[in-house]
């Protein structure tokens, strides 16, 4: 209790504080993360109140914060010293805690320079929340530029060099032909014999980035295809229609699961006519079990905020049950996940894991299944989701929890 009274006494010196509530009272949850990020860019620390009113933010009452909240439509409350003491007391007595956010993380999105015929949920979320980010691509990765960033998101990507396994439906489409030509020219320019080998090299470089302390976040096919690429190492795991060379007939037995982040003992689908990478995905994309948006949900686990602050941060939300959504990789089959991986969200009615987290070296990775939390089935060529219509999206909140996670890194390293 002593630490809370120290905080309280300090608050008396500085007077009132601003609370950005993150429960049902909040008008725009997504832009609230942008306010928190913007505040950190001004070198102002934020207290993230884990499990208190949906993971609310508490900070000094600077006028510019009031102004930004008003402009962006984010709800705020002015908190008196008496109210602050009541908040700190409640946090001490319940499954709640305070994490100090200390700096604004430098964010990068790994994404191709040309426009793809689909949108990326993380890019949409950061843009709507008004959070700064930069983009990079394969040449940047191989030139060592990942070290300049705290947090890296992998755009909808196929790290096995099989062009997303879209061959059967789209290999005659202009966007597919243009993408294949661009990727082949890039691989050759970087000194690789094929896109398959070049993408696997990128996956290993990103793995080293995480090992050195980077924070990795991925969704949809950038999750399972990434681990598959790591398991393949230097073995040819792509059909000839993708790289011009025959697939190794013993590829399945040569997979090295010790090199993957999250998944193990998975079976590959090497047939180019099957729209699926492996049996990690659940339900499988080539044989989906569609219950319909109204019946598809997953549940977040409740963690101990005082003893498990990391998963508590990553699961902060104003609801605990979130509507499901599909993607090329919709979710992860529970029996394909390594035993030490932390499961944070799953479908209680099936073997689908939707949201997981793990450590590697000095860094971490978080995988989130599905393509767009507010578009149940997002098809190639569909228009982007308008987040103004979904400003309180619980599914998008999980994405934005991750961008603030690195801001608490220094504190987490000490505990």
C-alpha cells in the first residue's frame, strides 16, 4: 500500500489529474490510444490502470491533453486528489495494478511499397488513432534498419514465398502477376535465387530482431507462414509453380520445429491448388467451418494484473467476449501451439486459439488470428473498413494494446 500513498502524495503536489476512461463510458476507445501515444511523445508519463474501468489512462492535467481530447472526441474526466486516493485504494485491494508508460515507441510496419488488393487492420488502426508509424520492406530489413524501431508489425504477408497460396483463384489476375514479377525482381536484386529463399531469409532476420529485444506483432497469414518459413530453414518447401524448382519430397520430415516461435508438429499443405499453408490454421481456409458472424465469438483470459502485467496489458478491454472474424489464417489449432506459449484469447466452443503471446531472447511476439476485427469475411478487393463506424471496437483495441506495450518496457525489465 505504501507505493500508492507515495503516488498520492506526489499527486497532491501537482494537483488534479486527467483520467481517460476505457470502459463503456468512453466515446472513442481507438482514438484514446492515440491520445496516450501523443502524450508520451511530449515526454509525459502515463499511469496505465490495468483492469480499472477497462484499462484507463491517468496523467497530469496538462491543457494540451484536454484540447486534443476535445478535438479527437475522446472522453476525459478531471480527477481530484480525493478521487485519486479512492482509485489507488481500489486498485490495491482488487485484481488491478498500475503500469507506468514512459516513452513513445518507434513503430514500423513491414509492408510492400505497392498497393495490395486488401487492407491491413493494424495500418487502419494506427491511422485512425493518429499514431505515427513508418514503413519498411525487404531491402530495409536486410540493411539492418529494424534496429531503429521498438515495435514491428508484419502486414498480411506470406513468408514462404508462395504468394499467399492464391495460385488457384488468382494466378491469372493482373495484381497477382504484377506482384510475382515485383517480388522476383526484388529477390534477384538482393542476390537470392528465388522469392522463397529471400522471404525465409527475411523471417530469420526478423527473428534476430526479436531476440535482441524487439516487439513483434502479426496477424492473419503473417503468423503461421512466418513460423513455417523458420521451420523450413534452407530446405525448398515451395512448389515449382512458385519458384521454378521442385519442392523437396521430404520437406515434412525435414521441418525443424525447434526454430519456430509459437507452433510445432504442424503438417504442410504443399499442393499449390490448396488455399492453405498448414494445419495450424483453424478452421482451415480451404475447408472453413463458418458459423456466421452472430455465432462466432472468442473469450479473453483474465490475468492477475499484479503478477502477470504483460498479458494483462495485452488484454485490456471493456468487454471480455469479442466477436470472431475470419482471415486466410483465422485462428490457431490448440494442439499445434508450443506448451510454453501464453494463450490470451480462445473460442471456448472449439480448439481455436485467437490470440497468443511469447518470449524469444530479450524480445516478445504476439500473434492475432484473422484479418479484420470488424469485417467478418474480408475478401480480396473489398473496400477498407471505416473505423469511424467502429470507434469502440474491442477487436481493434487488442491491436492498440500492443503498440503501448513497449512504452512500459523499462519497468517490465526491472521486475
